[in-house]
């Protein structure tokens, strides 16, 4: 123990004698370990989400399973039979959700409500942070209507007022009493997205039909019961129900799904492996870098180690000494890396517009994160310290103790080893830079896509009509007509219309089975699924979508007029590639007793793109006046920044009906930012790692070249004395630097090819061997090599021949 303490003190003293080297080493490790800790922190928090619930591994979801749907909703009678007959569960609850309008205090707003049985929240282990949840008596028909509100709604609408309990809020114009506030930790998107209210599950008599499947079921397995055992029991119950109720349950089974699988899907595991592999490569580069620097440093200490060996120090003692010095570098780097990771993740979560499923306190300092950081710090210390330790102890005592043999003792083998380590660093950094270049090109390609219309000044807003006030299509049409007129009347508005959404990325919509006249007559079973959109007559003019042929919708296309449609160019090319689609007839209900034909009167340009940059889908547009819908987005084009007019938009809609909420304002830039959020996060992540890897590799290359110049001082002095000019010395050093870089590039290219094949399937217009990405990375590497070699080369040209000939 005494000798270990001596080695610890001596190691610290040796590092303090070389503050420059110690500083560079600790900074290198701080950056590399910090990147690993930050990634681990985020994914550990994601995997901790289920544990906000009580024993989540015992919670399961139960689905009705049919030939068409693997996981479908269940009817109330089926749920009651499951609950009463199953013996594998300690409890079983039921729930469903809906959207509606919150009124009463404050401005009306849309919210999603969760109707849940009284035992659901206690079964999950969720407790109200304020007040209480409803009881079983409040689930009964005719009981008082009560609500539990979400933490987000409590903060935004009631300013976290603890006196909110007992207040009356109107939901869909029905009064409810607030009895509690949900805890913050259950508001995660995988399970109950956007839920703002929780209310008792009241099963009305009309809901007690086995063909009325609108509910979801959850259960908790009894201790000792496995998922397979519960599934076997539910299969038996499903067979019994199929025999008892063949009209509704003949093909209905039951599928049980673990809550853990719901909250942590396979994508999380795959992304975690990819991210940890990437930051692991950065840490490997840092370790190789430090191993190279330690080799160079240890070369100058060979005489010291030789003296210690002659005085009785064993080879193991010398190896231990070097490893202790490595730990003195790794542990401070780990501590600083831990603090850096915690700070960086916290800052990103606060500044990012991307919604996070984890809470800020979950990604802070924690015992698992500390243990993980300590572990990789110790492993890193052994990784970069063991090789120099073993190489240094392979010394010849008689030769090392001779005067003037310090430089010679390094030998060509150690020089080759250091060069090999540098080549390895460059080769490892190459794939990261290539992937970064591919993602950057992918992102630029997506942002440069032509959306098919003029995007400047466009904004859309959600206007969802409350059902209790707008019950029929005539009321829907009248409201949207007046609302669009009100928006059009605002100063600074060029045009306004109505549609589903601003067509940007992933522009999908409702699907309908469509039959085409002529083809339908030949084969009554022929039909295709088309995506259709309901729009107002001003929709195309507001977006300035080009008209290819025919006409847009007009005010003449009212409910009593001939049924008409407009298709986009892609749909025309798909089904009428060699003929004019104008005048063609299609029907959206080919199996109806009385077929209603729709005439195609126009072809417009394609708008929007697939989220991965592919072509937009074929689209059929229908006029609102002939196919009324209750929910539509109003789209307006402003002369200036449309976000400056949000208050005016809201006032215009409330001038038509003050009860109707207006929300969810989106410009084209907003939607592009939303759809590209994952791509941008990937680009920033791999860009930061690639820059860090290149930075570490360049430091290693610079260190090796600087050490090489020092080692070759005598040789350079001789060359200068024999007439070598400054240019010759510069070329000597830079050529060696470029040679190492080219070798690293060659090996890195081989390593990058399989990685390119893996990532190309997720990138837009980027091949597995993308010339732009590869040429850019190679050019960047060569530039770094020139810079890393230039300064040591310049130092070499300033060597005094007289002093150099005296060197060693």
C-alpha cells in the first residue's frame, strides 16, 4: 500500500511538471468522455420513462385482434367479460379519448379528454399532485361530472393556482368541477398525446353493444404470472366469447402487449446503439491520440525508467506507475466530462424547439450516469496508458544508461508505432466525417426542394368547430364562408382560403376507394385507394398552385351543381398518361346502390413532398361546398410576416363566433422546421462528433510531427549544413505528414463504404458512395494535414545547424 501511495504522489508530481501536456490530455478526455456521458444521459432518461409508473413490467395493454387489425379497440361488453373471467390479472381498467372545447374562464381552447375508469390511475401507480382522482361512484350514469386537469393546462390556463380545485370548467358546453391536477411525469407522447383532461368513464346504455368497439383496455399481471401465461388464458376466453357471440366475435381474438414495449420501442434501442457507437469512436480516437502522445513522452523518460529498473523496480511496478499517471489524466477528464455533459444536455433541452419526452431532471446528474462516466474513464485510462507502459518497459538497461542514447533508444519500431496510431486515428475519423457529409447533403437537398407553390407569407391556423354548436353541414359551410371573408378583409392579406394543411412534407390525407368510369364498367370489382382533400374555391389561388389544364373550383360549384374534382399532375400521369383526364368520371363510393359520379374539371401542379424527399402522392381535390367537413384549416397569404398578424387572425375568427377556438398557427418555415427536426438533430449530432474527431486527430497528427522534428533535429542540422534550403526542409516534414494522412484516408475509405450502404436508405438523393461527401471529406483531411505539418515544418526551418549538430 505504501508503494502505491508513493506511485500516486510521484505520478501527480510528474504531470504537474508538464502542465502543457496535462492540460491538452485532460481537455481531450473531457470532450470525448463528455460526449459519451451526454448520449448515455439522454437514452438512460428515455428508458426511465416506464418507471414513472409503478412496476411497469407488470402493466399490459389488451387489444381486440381480428384478421384485418392486429390491435383494435374493444367493446365495453367484451371488456367486462375479460375482467370478470380472467384470473391472470390483479386489476383491469378501461379508457378512451376524445377532443373537445374548453370554455368558461379564459379564452376557449381545444383539448383532448381521457375518459378513464376509476381504477386506471391507481392501477398505474399515478397519484394526483393536487386534489384527487375520481371514484368508482363517479363512474356511474347520472353522477356529478368531475375533471382532473393536466399539469400543462394547470400552468397555462390557471397559472398553477392551488385554488383551482372546485372551480367549474365547461367542456363542450357541459359544466365539470375540477377535483385534481395530474402529475407532470405522465405527459409523455407515446401513451396519451396531448391529453389535458381526465374524466370518469361513464358507460351509457347505448354503448353496451359488442359491435361498438371504441375503448382501450389495460391490466396489471398478478405476481408470478408471465405474459405468455396471460396470453394463453385470454386466448381461451376469446374462443368462449366467439362461441357465445358468433355474430360479433367469430374472428375476434385478444392480443396482450407489454407496457414496456409501448413506451420504449425498438427504434430507441437502434438509435441508442448507433449514437453510442458514434461517440465511442470519438473516445477511441481520443485514446489513440493520448497513447501516441504518451509514447512520445515516455521515450524521453527511458533513461529514468532504466535507472529505476537498475535500482530494483520491477517491470510491473513501472507499468503500474504509467497507468497511475494515466488515471490521473482520465479521472479529472471524467469529472469535467460529466459536468460538461449535464450542462450541454440541459442547455439544449431549454433552447431547443424539439419536444422532449424526458424531463429536465431526468437527464441531470444521477448515480447511473456517474457510474457510467467513472467506468469509461477508467477503461479509457487503461486503453491509452497500457500500450505506452508495455512498450516503454521493453528497454535495454546497458544501452539506455549510456550517454547520448536517449533519442536512439526510441528506435524505428516506436516511431512506426506512433505513426500507425496516427493513421488509425485518421481512419476512424473518416467514417464519421463521411456520414456527416452525407447527412448535410441530405438536409440541404430537402430544404432546397421546390414545394410547387410560392411559400412567402403563407400561414395556416386550426379552426375546429365545436359539435354542440355546429351540428350539420350547412352550419359548417356557413361558418367557413364567413370566416374566410373576415380574414380576407384584414389589412395586409392578399388572399385566404381553406384546406387541410399547408402542403409541405408528408402531405397525406383521407383515403377513399375510387372507381374510374369505363374501367369500372368492365370490372365491377376494380377500385383504387386515392388520397383526397377537401378545399375551398380560393385554396389554389391563395397558395398560387399552377393550373396545368382545365380550371380551378369556383363559386358555381355549390351543393346543387354537378359534382366536380381537381386532380394533381401526378395522379393524372398515373391513371391517364396518354390521354386528357378532363371530363373523366370517378366515384368515391363504387359499391353504393346509386353511384354518384364526379367529373374531373382541372389538373393542378404537384405540391409538397414526402418527408424523405420523394415525390408527392397523387391527390384528388373536392370542393367544400359539395363535400362539407367540420374541421378545416384556414390558410392566408400576408404581405409581410404573417406571424405579426396572429392576433388579427384570432380576432377576425372570434368576430364570426367568439366560442370557436383558433390555434396551431403554422407558416411554411414552421412546418419545414418541424418535419426536418430529426434530420437537423442528426446533422448537428454527427457534425459535432465529426468536428471533435477531426480536431482530436489533427492534434495527434500535429503532436507526432512536432515530436518527429525534435527527434530529427540532428539530421535536419546535417541537411542544412550540407546545403539544404528552407523549401527542402519544409517539403521533408510536410510530405511525411501528407503520407500519414493519405494512408489514414485510404483505410478510412474502406471503413466508410459499408457504413454508406447502411445510411443511404434513409437519405434523400444521396448514394452509398456519394462523390460530393467523399471529395469534401478528403479535401478537409488534406487541409488539416497541411496545417498540422506546416507549423512543425516552419519550426524545422529555423533550426540552427551549429546547435543541431551538438544535439544529443
